[in-house]
C-alpha cells in the first residue's frame, strides 16, 4: 500500500466515522476509480452520516471519497470526482 496522509482539514472523529475504519478507507481509496463502490458493510440502526473526505497521497495524487456511516459503522465508501 502506498504511503498516504489524511488532509489536515479532515477530522474523521468529528464526523461520526469510526477511526478504526480509516485504514480501510485509505487503502480502498488508493485503488479507486470515480463511481466505484469500494466497500459495503452491514447497516445498523442509529445516526446516519455522510461525509466527503479528501485523501492526499505522497505521490501528489488526491483521492476524494464519500463515506456513508450509521452509528459510526461505515456502510459504503464511494469514490467521487
């Protein structure tokens, strides 16, 4: 996996996304094409969160992903333009 840093403007713990999912998000985003659905997990009851995240890699590429979560559990990660 390429070395990837999270942009300073992204604060996943504030958005309701479980921080333990970040590695999965970064890993899948690095292989994503726009529109790809990269990961789907089981839905759970609770607070529904949708957040757009920018991931900056050290090779100057920028990956934009939309993360959808319910009660902090990620249910989908979709690459966006």
